[in-house]
């Protein structure tokens, strides 16, 4: 139910953006160029400072597209866990590498939708990562986290999976140093965009050449 003129205007804005994003992903020639346009629309739509996309890359999930993230952050790119000798650890189920941190949780589908910082779709979001780290356990967060986002000052963080069929092939990552950027409706909208990116990736895999 729409409760105000502002909410109506917001819904109209989201609908317009969704149409532009869908058109871009349905008719792209170059995937990377299309995704750059998409994350720019997400930035405008959400007002979020940083938006990026991670995609599957040789059993890791590197930044495929990123906007204005510091190089020191990008250099901490790999999600793969390593042993004391620096060797990458194989996942306990033998399928790929063991992925660390909250990004790894979302890509591997480790989440508990009964907790307020996870959604039924399998996304993570927090409007105050400092409070989240102080008030939750590693078990609740599904694993030990490296706390990169919080250590770089990002208080509002959202991680939305990108799926091709049932397979999680990457995620949309939103970071902002301000507290309280996101709403449930906004996260649901970004999840819809994630679905559209998944469909575009599926299409790109079937294009000859």
C-alpha cells in the first residue's frame, strides 16, 4: 500500500529504472559495457556511494565491475581461504574453493533468513556494520568475517546474489560510509536487478563466438 506522495514518486522512479536496466541487459552487445551502465543506474537509484559486481573467475569471484572503490580495497580481492602456507583451501564438500567472509557466504548460499540481516532470496544487508559486528556472533553470521567493509569505514553494506538458474555466479555489492542507507523495499528491488543480470549472463553463455 502506498502511504505518501514520496513513496509513489519513488516507485515510479524505480519502475523507470527497471525498464532501462532490463532493456540494456536484453539488448547488450558487450556485457561489461552493459553492466557499467547498470551499476551507474543502481548508484543513482539507491544514492549509494559504491556499487560493484563480482563474477565467477577461475573458482574465485573477482571484481568484474567496480566504481570508485579504493585500490587498497580492490587489492584484497580474492575470497578464497588460504592455509598457513598460502595454499588455497578446497571447500569441505569438494566443490570449488572455500570462500571466506560475508561475500563467500552469499555466493555459497550460507545464510539464515530468520535473521534480520539476511533475506529469503539469500542477500545480506546492514545499515550499521559496527553495531552488527558488536551484537552478533560468527555463528549467526554463518562464518568468521574478515571485516574489510567495516575496517574501510563502510557502515551500510548490501550483498545481493547473482544467479544463473540455481547456480550463484556472483553478487552485486553496495557500500556506503553513511549509516541507514537501505530499506527492505530497496534491497528487494536490487534483488530483481540481480535476477536480470543472471538472465543476461545466461544469454551471454549461449551466444556463439
